[in-house]
């Protein structure tokens, strides 16, 4: 049984099961509510070769209804399409009208094919859930339009090529994605709306190369990210850089824009030995790896600092580098000369086990009492702030592994075991020193 027939049989089986508990379609003036009769008609029409299904009016797929479209589908400017059921698209998709869903329903749109599929249109296709499953080639989806997901996007099989066509995948406030890997991601722009933590499912070619961040407040924001597996030097000269930057990654870069909002994000870039040069994995004792950003105002690369950690569990890349960035634009990694500690420098102990046994129960910064004009911020690995304190000290104002409730983590919650990112700023009387790094919390 071929791929298309397999799903046709699957839907027929579901149709027979659902027929016992669902009524047939109801037809109203000016609107089609597609129920089981509509589903059967779609199957029948699917036998037409090189045909096209065009919607110029109002169509709604009811919950618990399965509809299969085996030809090119076009939603015209006057078309109003609501999917609250399960819609299977086996060919091309074009939306110039309205495509949406009911928030309280769990409609899903499956893009499934045995040939490349072109997803286009002048208007945003708003889908509750989207499933991308096409085995015809490594890059079977060609996106020149915009698809917005409000629930979950399942990247099962097939890369979505959007960059070459100006397309975009949008994730709404509470949207997420699953199954993302080298076999399925977005090669092009991904937009995320809202402040929730998010892994941007971007990559290029055969490489899934995500970035991570969350906004810092609940005031909203819109961010767009794209990954490029190419040398940024051709567009942003590596010779134009601040003095401390020695060498810039010449294999890859990310473009991160803030389309709405005013927050500074904590950005994490992934490091993968298949694309990231080896020197950034083994910088030696004299050098640090930092995030660098092309600053359009000064027309040069600037040092955003940062710290390297091991990857999140189950992810294909080897390392993460994290920093709170001062702006937006083009980002990659760079090598800088390691700063030498000053005589009055503090000593930071970067592991705690807050189990009240008297050993390593708090985040110790030895010598910070000498610099009461200070600030400590701690973020989880998604970029969400979990702790913020002024006048940190070595006795009663210390981080003990609990959230202070200033972000999306509830106040008083014991933070899970894992790696966190800290930023320490303190005034020595002569200058303000900034130290960043990783803090490991063992709450087991």
C-alpha cells in the first residue's frame, strides 16, 4: 500500500468509526459545515487528476470530523475556512482569504505528501495544530506564505524551506513544537509572539541549529530568528570589531530581531561540531568563547560576553553559549583574550546543593561583602529570570535555590536540578565589573 493510500485507508477507518456517533453535514445558507458527508465527497473528489479545490465562501470542519484533500487547495480572498477537525492536505496549499480555528477546539492540519508541497498565499494561515510529514525529499515543503500555529507544530518528516521564498512560520503566545530534529525544522524565519520560553526550531541544509530565549516581562513581545550556515564575513566584515575580539566564527550565524517589545533577552546559541569550528570547543586556557553581535550603529562586531554549558538532554548539539545581549541583529561566537583577575576580585563558587545540610546550601560569592553596590541576576537555561537581588552578601541576602517570583516561576518554588546562568555586577569604586557564568543547582 503506497503512502497516500495508507492515509486514505486510515481516514476511511476513522470515518466508519466516527459515523456511529456523529451526524452528517448540516448545510446552512451561505455556509458549509463539513461533517461526514463532506468528508466522503472529498474522498470521491480526490480521484480527480490535476484538479483543484477552490473555496470562495464559508467552510467549517466540525470537531471529530476528518477531511482529506487530494488536490491543490486554494482559499480565495472571499474564502472563510475554519478547521476544528482533522484536515489532511496531500498536495499544495494556497490561502488568500481567512483560515482560522475555534480556540476551545483542537483542530489539526496535516501536510502529508509523496511529492513536494508548495505552501503559499497572501494571508496568514492560522492553524491550531500543524503536522508536517512528507518523505518525498529532504526538503519537501516550500513555504512562501505565512503559517501561524496556536497549539503545537509537529515536525515529523521534512524540512520547511522558507528562506528562499520569504515565508515564515509563526508561533503564537502559548504555541510549542515537537519532534524537531535534523530531519525536520524551518530553514528560514521563525517568529515567536509573547514572553514564554521558546526553542526556535531553525536550521539550514541538513542541520537543526536552534537558538533559545524568553522575554523578561509579561508585557509581550515579538521576536524573529533565522539561522544561516554560511560565513557572515561577506556581509559583516570580520575585520571591523572591538579590540578584545580576536576571531569570529566564519561558518554560521543567527539573525535575531525584536519586532515588538523593549526587553533585553538572555540569548542561548547552540554549538555543533558539524558546523561550529573546532577552536570554539577547545579555546585553550588563555581564551574565552563569547557571543558577538554586529552592531549596526557602530558598524562593527561587539562583545556580548557569555558562558558555555553542556546541552539540554536529548538535543543533537554539543554545547550552549548564553549571554544577556544588549541589542539585536546578527549573532555568532567569537574568541576573546581571557580577562586576568584583579587583586580585589571576588571568588564565585558555581555549584549549590540546597538540602539544608550546611554544605553549599547557597550561592557563595566570596568577597562580595566588600562591594555592597552590587546586583546578582540568575536565569534558567531558557532565559527566564528566576532570581534578582541588590546588595548581595555572604550571610543573609543569598540565593538558596528558590525562585523570587519576579518572572514566570512562582515565588517560593524550589528550582529544578540543572544548569543556570548568572550575571554579577559590582562597583569597586573605580569601575563597574561584570562577571557571567553558569551555576549548577542540585536539588535532588
